[in-house]
């Protein structure tokens, strides 16, 4: 695939088709990791942090309550 570098405001940019982005699973406003190796530009998807709702769905929507944990008796001047 050949693309052209174009002016974009005060910088330069390369455009990718929606079909190409769909093929690699990249969506608008996502961040990509850019590396330069041996004169090549390599773009990779970055790690995506999950929302609380996404994490809860992995546990069938249950994120607590949990049983209390006993830390034992006070060892100094702690107040419980």
C-alpha cells in the first residue's frame, strides 16, 4: 500500500482508510505506539486500560462485598 505524506496544520500526516483501521482493530482517537527501527516506522496498538464496568463484567458483575480480613491484634498504638 502506498500512502502520501501531506501537510496537516503545522505538521504532517498520513491518512488511513476506515477499512484498513477496521482490519487491524484500531478506532478513531485511539493511541498507537510508534517505533522507528532500521529506517522503518512501526505502529502498534497500545495497552488499553479497562473500565470498572468492563472489569466487573469479567466477574459476572460482582465486585464485592468481600469477607473481612483479620489483621490480628494491635501491635502498637493503632486504633481500630
